[in-house]
């Protein structure tokens, strides 16, 4: 007997969108707000992952990480650790 997760994996994107839409139509407004927040989070997370990947591959980022550009040891040499 297939599980719900297995059934979801076998469905096409169009079928899933239709099922999601049907379920959304049954939800009250407060729950729709929660769904919207979650979907927005998923979308933004994907954008952030793509942005971080692009940034971490840039020449500027690698130059910034280069030990020749590490000024923090010098800048904070006189700082007293707080405990």
C-alpha cells in the first residue's frame, strides 16, 4: 500500500499544484496567512541559497578571505577579551 509521501512523489507538478489549490480552498483566512508565510519562506530560502552560492564563488569574496587582507588581527590587537 503506497504511503502519502510516496504518492506525492509520484505526482506531477501540475497534479500537486491542483491538490494544493484544492486544499487551500478549504482553509480559513488565518491558516492561509500561515501557508503564505511558509511558501514565502521557502521561496526566499531558495533565493538566499542561490545568492550565497554565487557570492561564495566570486573573485572578490576569495580576495576578501585571503590572509593578505586580514586586518582584524591588527585592528583588534589591543582589544581586551570580555568574560
